[in-house]
C-alpha cells in the first residue's frame, strides 16, 4: 500500500527482502538500487523484517551473515583493482 506516493514500511521491507533473496546481493547494493540509505535498508532487513515475516528474516539473515563473512575479500579485491588501474594509468603516461 502507498501513502502519498510512498510505499508503506511493510511493503518496503518485503520488497527489499525479496530483492536480496533473488539477487543474493548486499545491503549497499539494495540501498543503491532503490534509492534508500544503507541504514534504512539494514534496519528494514533486520529489525522490521523479523517483526513482519520471521521465516523470510531467517533466510535473509543467512545472506547478510555470508556477506559479513566475505566482505574482507570483496574489500581486498577492490583495493587490488584500484591499484592495478592506477599502475596501468601511470604506465600509459610514461609511454608518452
């Protein structure tokens, strides 16, 4: 249900939960996709989803826990990519 063109909190919670289940994505990606803050998405997927649908909450919680356990790997890969790009750009400038 919408209120003044906005989704109700319950609808928003279910949409976020379905999105994270279907795409196995992160809170940050959900926030960016729907245009909400990470804080809002996180609260919706933890506290509010628990109150709304406990079974779905448990499934989403597994994905969030997996994301938490692997975030250091994603961060390391992002840093590796960043410095590889910097080196590649630096090498291009040296060739000129």
